[in-house]
């Protein structure tokens, strides 16, 4: 018969304390981290004009940057630290979420939420509804443009399939993005044979169109129109009206940080309901089409 081992309460308490100390330490919340450091660090993409970019070396600008600056103001008010420093850090697209997870940045200024990403980080209410379109050169083959526009092609042996193009087409897309994966998956699903060429950003994609290295370049429509509009001869290109898919863009925050996410969502919701928001949006994104601002009223959380 086994005998129970009786331990004095003091010994039991000591052992329990050691076990607790040996467990994972509770991670400090973002607001506590920012208060201690005296600095809010915001990661952003510096090649996503007009959403976020550098208008001068080390000087970020764009719609998402303006939104993140509003969040920074709210953090200053919440922490009662008027002199809080705000540091923007440009991040390669492939490193953004790791930087947030590891605490190198406190906020991601614009990212597309997915279930895979939600397993690692969390997201705010949306800051933008984006749409994927495609740019082609103005002298692109008619059959290619018709196929991309999903129109019936009235020529024999074409049938609207890229597989029957006169030559194998080169399709460009920004690397390390959800769009790259979607494009590759879509081509494989439809058994379309094409070369997928990854580029750094929309400006490089449009340049490769100009050089004849790409037949079509896929990206967010606002990025495409901006990149084409900045060319010396924008008439050499066409951005098609067709939207292949829509994506929500949000701000990235660390998981299990309810207090900080609440502050971010509250700031965004109040901004969307304010009279100044349409002008803030239009400053970088252009005058919104009819009904576009209704989206922001829809995602704004009520008080």
C-alpha cells in the first residue's frame, strides 16, 4: 500500500511558486510596452503608393499613414504622454508579420487579413476595400485584352483562353503577397499555362510592361492607376475596369491584446463617422466614387 507524501504548506507553496515562475511569462500589452519605451513603432510598406509610400527619404506618406497617425494621436491621449515618439519603419512585404509577432513593430500600417495570418497576428476593422485589376500596354493584342476582360472573342481558335494565345504569356504580380498566391492558384485551377513573374511593386510591374517583358500586370487598382499616372506617357498603358477580386485592408496588431485593438478600432470608427474623413481619404486616394464612403459607415463600430 502506497503512503501519501505529506508536505508542509510552506514547502508546497515554494514548489508551486517555482513552477509558476518556470512557466511562460505573461507578455506585456502593447500600451504597456509603448509607455515603457516612450515610443510607438509602426511598420509600413514604402512601395504601395497611394496607400503608403515615402514622399521623401524617411518621410512616409499616403492614406494608410494618415490613418496610422490618428491612431498614434489616440495612443498619446490614452497614455497621457504628449511627447510620445512615433517611429515609422519600412518593412519588406515578406517580413511584416514576423516583425509584428516579434515586437519589432507595434502596429502594421496596412495589411490584408487572411485566416493563415490570423493564426499569428490580429487585425483592426478594415481601413480600405481594395480591388485587384490588371494593366496592359495600349498596344496589347486585342485577344489578350478581351480574355482578361472575360469577353467572348470573335476569332477562331481563341475561345477566350490564355492557353490559345499566340505565345505563352508573361503575367506580373508583386511577390510575397496574397495576390501572387491567388494568381498562381487560379492559373493552376483553370489549367492555364502562363509564366508568373514577380516584381517588387506596381512601378516595376508597369516598367516591365513598357519594356515588353510582361503582357499583363496584376495589382490593386489604385496602385495600378497611380503607377500608370506617374509615367511620362500614361497613354501607353490601360488599366482594365474588370475587378478580379476584392480584398479588405486593415491595421495589424498582436494577438491577445484586446486593450490595444479596442483603442485602434475605436479610433478608426470615430474617424469614419467624422466630417473630416472624406477629405482625409480623398487627399491620397482621390475623390471616392458614389457610395464608396458607405463602406466605412458600415464597418465603423457603434459607441
